[in-house]
C-alpha cells in the first residue's frame, strides 16, 4: 500500500509572502507591511522600501503564469491565504472592498481552469494593521466580530469555488510571536500572560464560530484548524525531562484539543489556576467551541528537544526554537532536519484525534544558485529533492501505519519571502523567482530540477519516490 487514492498533492503559499501589490486596488496595510525584517528586526511606523513583502514575487499580477506552472506539475490542490486587508482594508468597516474580492474570484477561477482545488487560509499572519494598532489585535474581544464579518463575506462570495478552509495559520504560534500571529501591538515583553491567553481564547472562539458558519453556509465545506507542529522529544530519559516535555507539548496540544474536542482540557485549566490566569468566557462561548473541525492540518519542518536543565541553550527553529537534538543535522538556517519526526507526528495526531490529517506545510529553505544547463536557466537543487523525498517516504510510512492522511502541500512551491527573516534568499520553491534581497532581479520564473521531480511524484501518486 502506498499513498491513498485521491491524495491531495500540491503546494502552499500565503498572500503576504508572495502577492506584493501591498497598496493596490484598495488594499489596506497589514501587519506584514511594517515588519521589513520579519520577526528578527523592529517594526516600522510606515512601510519602508527595504520591505521585500511590498512587492513579494508580484504574484498579484503574475498569478496566471504561476498557476499554469502549478498545473504543469500536476497540482490537485493549491493552498493560499486571503489577505484580510484586501477585503476589509481597515478590518472594522461595514462593507468590503469589491476589487479585493474580485482578485480572489479570478485566482480561484484560474485554479479551477486546471482542475486545481483551492485550499484557503482565512488568516495567515496578515491582520489589518488598523486592527493591531487600534484594538491591540486579538487581545480585544471585538476582533471576533470583525473576523466573523470577514468570514461571512468570503464564505458567501467563494462558497461555490472553495471547499477546503483553514481558520488560522499556525494558531499556536501566537504564544511565541503575538504580533505576527495575533496582531497584538503590545510589545512581547510587556504582554501579560493574562492578555495573551485571553487573546488565544478569542481566536479559539472565532475559529469555532467560523467552522459553525462555514458548515451552515457551505454544506460541502471541509473546515480545518492549522497547527505549527514540532514533535518534542525529551533530551534524556530523566523523568524530569520527560515531564517537562509533556508540559511543553500540552501547551501546543491545547490548540488542537480545543478544535477537535470542543472544550478546554484539564491540564490547561491547571496551568491557568497556577499562573493566576482567568479566562473570561462570555455566555455562549462554551456552546460555540463545540463546533469542532472536519480535519486537522499542520506545518512540519523540524523537531526539537526539551529538558528540565536550565543550562541547556535553545536553538533556532520555526518561530519557536527548542533545545537542539544531538542526533540531527540542521539546514543553513539552523532548523534541524528530522524526516522520521513527520511519521511520528502523523501517528501522534491520528492516535489523539482520529480526524483526517493534512500536511499543509513542509520544505527546505535553502540558498539556490541559478545556472544555465543546455541553454536553459535552472537550479540543481538535489538537496531539496533529498529533503522532500525523505519526508514523503515517512508520510507513506504513516499511511501504512493506518493514519488517514488527506494530502500534502509543500511550503513555498514557488519562491517567496520568508516569514521569519523576510528574506528572499531563503528559498523553498520548485520554481525559482529572479528577485534578490537588494531589490534587483527580473521577477522571471525558472523551473528547478525539483520541479520535474515533484511532477513525477504526483503523476505516479508517490510510486516514484
Ligand atoms: C511557517 C509559516 O511558520 O513557516 C510560513 O506558516 C513560513 O508563513 C514557513 O513561511 C517557513 O518559515 P520561514 O521563516 O522560513 O519563511
């Protein structure tokens, strides 16, 4: 047995990392427009020319060419997000921006032209800046109402074109990057645990509300949560390390648990009690949370270790670093590579949730070199093929374990701007985009070696791996 029949092969991007056109056709500013250095640098008051995201890879104007390339690879599904501030420029107005709505109509039509199913993230690290500045993002309960209006608008508009929806990208990352993930304007070191977890509560209620509304408005919709997954291993078999690992895993599982089970788990209530956190529930919240998801999606790039030993330093990693694993190698950006971790996490979620699983992000960020081969410009990215091949073989293993895996959309199927460092030289794509961090480049697209490799994988439903 190999990959399931009808496995959804494809690729993933997010609006703010590829579209550019940051102020065109009525789009309002979003949080990404003021973070020219991603999470590593300070945010600015206004958009500045060194912000690579303002132009991105100009997907807004070139999407037809790009979708055609995805179709050539044989994509069954294409994951992207809707930029909230294209639809509601400030986030709190009553009526949407028609030009923003039209853009996604055109994009989804283009996908369907080739039989590609869109998979849409409703909120992917691109909260309208006005909501961040005026309301402090998700700390404020009013955000639920703004999000609801946005969700109703896009469900009504795209209900016939989009079947797969994700409510929030990597919803658990708000614990680590409150501005990026939750549009929380208060500086991270000044944000209280009380406000942070109240913001989490608002997002969880909003997510369940979106699921409820989606099921009512689009009867055949499949609505999922999206978790940043990072399997966490105890650094040693010392029971202190094992318990510390369990507690740290709980902090992430909290998000999936509420989405799948529909209520707050006991371990979190204990954490709140012991840390003097009191989550304010409004009447009706408990009922809303019972609207559980149809599937669980997640990103997977790396695993980490955890220890009770405070002398162990944290390493680098996808928004939430952990203690490095002495058995693993790392990417050029210090993200440790652990293909088996993907089989592990698939089994872990399946055992815990018994819900279909969707890997909606996975990939290797690397520096690529454009070269000429037989008169054609390309990238010989064997390192990327190697990474993806090893990970996909583990997905296959998990399928053999009996895990229900719906699909796989590798991250940044076309090169785009990095979320953490806002660089373009950290490339993930099968398609090379000629744009450099100094702003030079033609924006031309070139097929990498991995383009043909992935095309084969899809055509053979994984047999070629
Ligand atoms: C995930 C995000 O955290 O990782 C993406 O959902 C992001 O938006 C991806 O791009 C890879 O991270 P980075 O920092 O290499 O772009």
